[in-house]
C-alpha cells in the first residue's frame, strides 16, 4: 500500500516544483479530510502589508449567516482573498478536504446552510435532501421510518456520510446502507452533497458520492437559543442551545427533541377485514457538543460528541401471505458518535497536521408482536487517522495522510470484525485564478480482500470576460462487502455469507458548465454524468448466498437556474433526469425515478417577514410490493407544495409557521407505505441575540 502511494507521489512531484515557482507561499485555509471543527469563514491568505482588499461575499444563491472571526489573531497580516466575481461562493470542505470556494470546485456539489434550514424549516436531514438535485429519497412512512438515499441512480449503500468528520455508517446493517431517519437539523451549520465517485479521497462506499454535515461551532459572545413547535400528527418539537467563544476556547452545546405521533402509514386496503390501522409514533432526543481549545500558536484540540436516543413504533408485517400486524413493533435506536483531534500548525500555518481518533457505536433493539425478548444488534467502528495539509504556493496545496479502522458487528449468536488500512495523497492547484485542478489517489488494504486503489481528477476553467465555469471530473469508486454479507449465516433458511466476495467497483465522469449573468444576479448551468458499476453484490442463482454478478449503468443530467429578481425576491429551480439500468436486463433499476424537479421562491415583503414556497415533482418509478412478493410494478409519481413563513418580533424572538403537502396529495413512497398528508405547524424561536 505504502509503495503505491510513494509511486503516485513521484508521478506528481514533477508538477510540484513548477507550482512552487509560479506563486509565493501563502497561509491557506487548510482543513484536512473532514476535520472535527472546520472554520467556514471566508478564505484568507498572507499578503505583504497593504490596503485590505474587498471582502469576499457569499453569492445570493447561497445565503450565509454572519459570522465572527476567531479571537486568536493570525501570526501574519491577512486580507480577504480577491477573485473573479463568478468565484464568490461559500466555502466547502468535502470536495478536497481543504476549505475551498465552491466556485473553484469541479465536482457537482449542493450546499445547504444554517440559514437555508431555518428559512425552509427543515427538521430532519431527509427533509433537507428531498429537493437536492441528483438524489431520490425513500422513507417508509413519516418521521423515523427507514430513510434511504439513491444518489445519481446508484444504490442506497453507495453514499458515504460524515458528521463533523465522523464516518456515521452502520457496520451492522446487512447491505451497509445508511439510515438517515434519525439525523435532526437543530445544530447543523452546513450540509454538503458531493456527487460523483469520491473513493480517491474517502475510500469505500463513496461510489455515488458523499454527504457531509458540519455542526455549529461556537464563536463570539455567549449565545443561548431555544425553540418550540407544535402541529399536525401530535407534533411537539423543542430545541435548546448554548454557544460562544472566550479567549482561546470555543464551545457549542445543543439538545433537540422531535416527536410525531399517530402518523398514518399503512394503506387501508392492505389491512385484513375489521383490523384498525395504527399510526406510527416517533420520538427522538439528540444531544451534541463541540469544543475547541487553542493551546498555543502551534497546537489546538477539538472534540465532538453526538448521541441520539430514538424510538419508533410502527406496523410490521406477518403471516403468509404477509399482512400488516394488528400490534405494533418497537424499534429502538441508540447512536454515539465522537471524534477527538489534535492539530499541529507550523511555519505560520503553512503546514497543518491532524491527529484524530473516531468512535461510532450504533445499537438497535427490536421487538415485534410475537417476540418474547428484544433482538439487539450493535455496529461499532474505531478509526485512527492522520493527515497533513501543506501550502506549497498560493492556491496550491498538498494533502496526504493515512488511516486505520476496525469495524465490528455484534448480535445474537454472531460477532465478527474486519480491519482496513489506507493511505492517500492529493494535489490541489490554481493557475492565474482561472484554472483549478484537483487530483487524488488512495490505496486501501482490507484484511479480507486485500488492496484496492482509487483516484479522481477534477479540473475547472473560468472563461475570461463571460465568467463561464467549465468543469469536468473523472474518478473511480468501490464498495467493500459488509460484515453481514461476508460472514453472517442463516442455516435455518439455508442462506450463508460469502467470505470470497470482492468489492463492488465503479468508474464515473461528469462534464458541465455554469453561466452567471448580470453581475451574478442570474446563474444557470447543467451537468451530464455517467457511472458504470461492476461486481454488484446480490443473491446468487440458487438464493443460498451472495455473489458478485450484477452490472449497472447510470447516466443523466442535473440542471438549474437561479435568479435574484429583486433585493427581496429570488427563485431557484432544479431538474434531474436519471437513467439507471440493469446492464443485464436493460430495465430501469428499482426506486430510481427518471425525472425530478423542484422550484423554491423566497420573498421578503418587509424586513421582519420572510415567506417561501417550494414545489417538488417526482415522476413514476419501478418498485416492489410492500411484502416484496411482486417486483417491477409502476409506482405513480407525485407533486407536493410546501409553504413557509417567519416573522421577527425583535432581535430575540421570531414566530414561524409552515404547511407541508398543501393540497393533501396522497402517495406512497415506497409502495405500501403512505407518505404524510396535509400538515400545519407553528412555533417560536428565541435567542439571547441575533435570532435566526
């Protein structure tokens, strides 16, 4: 593994000296591969003393909350980065591991900020992802129901998910798909959806892309916040938080409670005669802390801890043929995520090294109507990582590192673990503030299947005069077999794991453009993507084990237009076309609608009042029945209209209200599970100052 990384470094080294000769050294905003506490302030760079350049502004399409700088002062004078107007954009971490303006990134990325979440009143991460281009979100019923995300037509287990740099994937799930249902939004500062193969930086699971969540970091004077909300489906939600920074210490603490009761999920036509439908009942308590301490000018430490305790009462199925049960099943979820890191900065920040330990523990307990005791399953991951960011020259960074992790599954009568070691290197280059290039390569060594190398190359060109952004990327990805697929046996059913499974593999590319007009008050663009996936893991021909047999191709386009019509009114529309087919049969893959579009308008008629409306349309798709007995049925599409509004009484108090599914559209996604109908909600948000 090490030899491959060294070899890659040698191939890249010829270009490094040329880059160094082109530019003088600078203090880049450097946060390696998913730091626990990235700073999303505008990028700064060292310059000789001179009048300060104008501050970089976020584009109207991605509004950001005002932020204060850290109390600790940099060792050298800093000025805001100046750039071409079309490059003014929010900083993103996930594409490169280094805080970079989104306008300089070739990868297709959607950024959802804290302000977006507050304006559109998202309560859970599946709510956030519903309108993101390139994604299809499938949730079995209302809040708390299993939530899967299909990115660019890939499988639901082909998306890597991070929260504050912690891999939150569950090693105990049979196919490794992440369940988004229990992620609340109360403490989220920024959510990034990075589309396309990303294994060159992130390793296994990143075939479709990466979803990265950064929670709020403490800054400025102490600030207390709270909110309370009630409404349809016995909804009763509360949040409380405290954040701030004092001298060299920053802190952010958050508690969120989400409750929804009696949410209709089971279609009446599936119930046996005379049986009453039981609505789902969901309760979620999430606690989080983020702490940071600057020990001196060279050393700092960060710590993140997040714990979720959730319970879902839902209607399961039983009998033969399968029908909904009269008594509900209880599903308990206990998730603990934490990351603790030390950051060593030398040469006035030109070299930053991160040393971290991550621990994830995901425990579920399930008890059905006929069960005497709960079935408890625990997935556990411990990961050690180191990575460094070296500022070679202005806008040119070298990122390299290594990691080691062990995953474990523990359930009744079965326990097993597997390890993985990896090393990676990445070069991020800039030429004349018009051409940007990112290239990375990574090699993983898995204890079970051995070595696997992946890479990615992504260039961007900003055309002079027109400021057109031309972008492209090409990369490879892989998905390692899960512990269950490798080792878990079910002898009573004649089904056994397959320790000889190989990783699923992919090659993918995309090419597109973005065009700003009228001083970036209007922006539109489109991207074509294509993925070829081989060695897909599925059941074998005799249904006795797993095998690498399937092939799939996904391709399509993601297009958008955004316009700030006036200072008080803006609109954005997104359209996604996806063709995802089984290469063996030519049929569209299940639960991948071909078309999806959304439009959101935001209006601020007076300063205290903000109104917004969203329309979401999803076309029909191929699906299976609720009991899985019939496959390939056509599920009808749907169109939803949601309304939002909030009114600031003063700097400390804001009233808000929302209407979900305004026209009470009846639909099932997936088939056999009703989606929530008309919902009306309202509440109040409070803060000691600067209510959002």
